[in-house]
C-alpha cells in the first residue's frame, strides 16, 4: 500500500475500496471482469461453478486481543477455500466484504486486506469484488469463494457407502490447543498488561489457530493417484461433527478407531497441560480445516502409506450407528460436540 491514511472518514467507501484493492492481481482467464464495475464477470466454460460463503464476526469467531491483523485476513480467505476443496473442486475467485466500526483505522483494515491478498496469491485465487459498510460495533468480514470443477470430479457429502474407508488429512486438535493457549495468556494480560505472553515453543499449535492452511494439496494428490472420494467434508466444526454430517447425508453408520486419530505430539502436550483429553480435542475442537473423506476399499492400495492422510475407520450399515472404538477396544456411541453458531456446543 503506497499512500498512508489513518481515519476511514479521510477516504470514504469508494476511495477505501480503491486503496485496499490497488495491489490485487488476476490469476485466471476465467475472470473476465474483476474489481471496478457493478459486478464481476466470470466464465468457467463447460465446468460446474461451486460457491461457498463464510462470515467472521468479532467477538464470536475472532478476538482482536490476540489475533494479528494480517493473519485474520489470511484465515478469512482460507476457511472459505477449504469448503471449495472439500467439494473436490478448485477455487478461482473471491469476493470480500467488511462491516467496519469507527474504532478501526485505515491502516488496520489495510493490514487485514494485505493478509487476504497474500492468501489469494498463495492459492492462486482472484479477488473480484466485495463491499464495505459501517458497523455500530466491532468488525464483520464476509468472504465468498467461487470455484470450478468437472461435473464428474465433484464430491458431495452423500456418496459414502457401507465398507468405504474413512480417511482424514493431516492431524487434529492443534487449533483447539492453540486457542486454549491464547485464551490463557489473555487472562494473564487482563490481570497484568505488562506481562509478556508465554508462547515461545508453541509455534505449531498457534499457527494452526491463527493461520491455518486449506488442503489444496490433498485434492491434487488424490487426482494424481486416480482416486475420487465417495464423500468429503472439511473439518471445521470438529471430527465427530463432520463424521455425523457424512453419515446423515449418506445414510450410513461409521466405526471410528480412537488409536488411529492423528494427533501431533505438540498438540497432545498442550492439551494435557490443560487437563483435557487429546481425543476429545480432536473430536470436538474444530478449526483444523483438514479434509475428511471416504474412499472405496478397492482404492486402498493407491492411498496406503501416504504421509498426507490417515485411515481412521470405515463406514457401516446405518443400523449399526456411529461409534467410537476406544483404544481399549470398547464400542461407544460417538458424541458430536463441535461448534454451533447459535450455541457453544451441540451434541448429536
């Protein structure tokens, strides 16, 4: 950003948009018209168009006490791209909208937008429009992601079959561990603002919370292996909740094996420091933005041993229910206590 402004009133809405978007780059030929007109014009030719939108609200989805502004912008983009990848599709365009309260300076909003541009460039996505308006309290960010895919490549939540293998990418619970650390240090800061936060050595779980990544690589690897998932969803609300979504939409049951759930050693250590159960953190913590998918057993040889994902269970007949097979070998109904936008947690 070249010129410097402090007060939003110095610019007004239209000049603010010009200021924020001056460094936006176009990556795709499918973007016929981007920012600068009444609407964007896109042309995905014979491919299907996939659209997803998410809204982040200050005090609900992010806390400005411990959230770096550029990280917030980056994360706002990533959580939307994750939904497109979860359809086995490729994101191409974004629209970005803000509702901004008077407590935010132009510099602050500019930092958030710089994080968005960085994410867009990293994932090769075009920012093609959006809106800005005033907010009476706090900051609201709304991002819409637009993707494309061949019809035969699209993967929905309703395709899982009995005996399909259940697979998750990466590891789980890290974002929840990072959130607990940040909230603990916030409470210390509230008591003594001069205290420096004790966050050294916890980079992995902090990044999982503050600057997650969408798993575009998983979609790429599956395509290279010639494997199309039978169903897929991203892990935003916790593993257990997402398994329930797949089972409900596909009308199947599931056996999830506790010992197979991938948990990073740092996540395990931090969760234990808070006297919490790492398995519960993985099942219900949320915000990991990994991909959870099912494949036919006939594709197992193609995916086995791959370091990017783990087979954690299999789908069963609907009548058998959704169960957790504990490390001790007992079978217990799986509880989904993930994030719910209208309450702290939900249980199915």
